[in-house]
C-alpha cells in the first residue's frame, strides 16, 4: 500500500535518496527512521550527520552499480608479485584479480564466478590462499602475491604442477591454476593426511570437468615427494 502525508511507506515503496540509497538500509526500519529524523530535525546535528550519510550513501550506491563518481579515487600500491616489486596507482575499487589480469596482464589466474564460489581465481598472498576476486587490491599494500605464473622456476615446473601433469589432474584446465595454487598451500598447511582431508581442504576449488580423483592423486603424489 502506498503512503501519503506523514505516513511512512511500506518497505516496497520506501523512499530513495537522490543518490539511489534505500533509506531503510541506513535506518533499519521506518520507526527508526522516524525517531532519527525527529532527533536531528532543526538541530546542528543534521549538519554533522548529513555529509557523512551522503558519503556513505554514495559509496553504497556506487557499489550497487549506481553512476560512477566524477573521478574515482586512486592510491599508490606496492606489491611483490612473483618475486618482482610492482608499484602501481590503482582505483581503490579494483579487485586483486582484476589488477592482475587487466592491468598487469597476468592472466593465469582465472575469473570463474567472480563471487568467491569457484576458486578459479585462487592466488597466494604471503603464502595464504585467497580468492582474489573477493579481495580489493589496495588492502594488500606491501604484501607478496604468488600467482600460477610465479610457481615454476624457469622451465622447471613446480612439483605440484608436475604432479598435476603426471596424474592427469585436469581436463579443460580452466580451474587448474587455482587448483594448483590452492594445492601448494594445502600441502604447506599439512592438510594432506587422507583423501578425505584433501577433499575437505580443497573444497573451495570447483572443477566442472570433475577431475577431482586425479587432483587428489596429484596432491598426494606431490605431498609424498616432500613438496
Ligand atoms: Fe573468484 Fe570464482 S572467480 S571464486
Ligand atoms: Fe575443467 Fe577443472 S579441468 S574445470
């Protein structure tokens, strides 16, 4: 039911601020909004709160796909990527995956779901595996990133890469860079005591080709060689 006058609207018809932010997102409920407005109306508090809410709303609107700001914030970022120092200026909204693939042309890390669900984008940051599609590049200032391109030493494959080849641990290969990065960390973490444990600790990396049995064999093989 729509509203008029002093009535607050139902959730479906809740007002949107000029920058597209649903006010319910800020206030939680119509009652909270009403109380809040009464408290600040006609006081200097509105001067202090207004700009902050405006900024907050702008950020949420941008995140939700609203119009882009006139100029995106850029900040300097220093990383060590595959052993090389990299200094770039980045849009503060860019993900680590997009920075690697689009700006630095390290396309080994794959974009599968872009939602943290498939693991195709797995890279190692300071030795820890992360989904790079879910992580803003700027938060990794000063950290060390290893992608699939950084595992081999020249022509010599990393032992986990070699094990994937030996055990036929891939078919189309799309998930493979993420599987291998994840497997390197899985072995280092010591989560390789049984097939079940490997499956559990590799469960963030999906393989649409269903190469799972061979992936487990490859990880066991690499771990058995003291990788
Ligand atoms: Fe990052 Fe799927 S692309 S988890
Ligand atoms: Fe094709 Fe895993 S080898 S998705």
